[in-house]
C-alpha cells in the first residue's frame, strides 16, 4: 500500500520549488509597485498602460501570499497559473512565440504545481502520477 505522505526529500523539493516561485513573484511585484517606471518599455510593448503596473504588482503579491500559506496554497496555485497563462497569451498575441518571457512563465507555472504536488498530500490524491 502506497502512502500519500511525502518523504522528507520530496517535501524539501516542494518547498524549494515553491519558494523559487514566491521569490520570483515577490521580486516582480516589488518592481511593479515601487519602480513602475522601470517597466514602461515592456508595458508599452505589450499594450498595457504603464499606470497598470501597480495593480499587476498587487495581483502578484496576493498570488504569492496565497500560495505561500498551506491552507490557501491550492487557490494561490490556480491564480498563479491564470496569471502566467495571461502573460503567455499576451506574448503569443504579439507574435513572440517561444520567447524568453513565455518560457519563463511556463517554467514558473510548472514549478508552481510541482512544488504544490510535492508538499501537499491532498494535491497528490487529486492528481496521482502513478496507478
């Protein structure tokens, strides 16, 4: 009989992956909130008004906080996935298929769910990787 409780190594892998995602979101949120002028060129290129940077920063901050707390981590993962999916679609719309921003968003989205999978037994029950 297989146990649903992760090994200590798996838990640490999940925590490290999750921490990397949270750090990336917090860093991006900090720039959006405290130095939005640094993002002007990127915001213009993607069709977003530079004045929307602080709102995007708040969204990233909320996603990071929800994901970092065990009780709300699944909701945080869903919101993060939606946020990164929107970013991927934005670059796709601009014809930047396979661009570094798209690949980074894809990698962070995968890391989000992998981190949650390794650290959360409920997610492992819902998404079994083996029969």
